[in-house]
């Protein structure tokens, strides 16, 4: 049995290898599944090299690889929350002729209707306008 360490475990947690295609799968089913599997294996190799270099760093500013991955996961969560708020703002403020119903956006976002109503601010509306180059349909959205 090969010796494993915390880096191997972190890789398995962050980038699990997808299950192979079923043995009875035809080529049209098997090919894309195997392509995804091969890509994940490639990403795992790159990630392992990165973690091993980071773990071997003996500088005073060195950060523990597990703690660094936890911090990275938290950053990704915050970025996903930011994207969610901007997408909800887009659905409510930029779509014409009518905005998406709150109920529909709430279901997609896994939020309550009232939570969806207050999920974004004029800052998110301004960010969507800047990123898309569009103005909100509701003219008061950027006036708040």
C-alpha cells in the first residue's frame, strides 16, 4: 500500500476523481465521461505539484497547506455569494420587458422570497451595469 499524507487527502477532498463510465456504457456515453475523468486527473497532478511546493517552502511567511485551502474555500464561497447577488440583481433589474418573478429567483437561489428581495443592493446593480455595459430597466435602481 502506498504511503499517503495530508496533501493526498486534501487533493481527494478538493478534486475527487469522478467514477469511471459504467462497463456497459456505449462509446457516446463513455467518451465524455472519460474525458472529464482525464481532465480531473490532470488537474489533480497540477494541484499536487502546487501543494508540495507550498508545503516545502520553509520561508518565515510559509502558510500551512490545509489552512491555506480552507481560506481559499472561504474566498470562493464569498465570490460565489457575490456572483449570486449580482445574478439576482440582473434578473430583477436588467431583464425586459418584465423582471424574473421573485418566487422563481428565490427557488433558483435556494432563498426565501423576502431574502431574494433584499439579496442585492445598489452596489450589485452598479457592478452588473459596469460588467455588462447595460443600464437597469428600472430607472430608479441606480438612484438609491
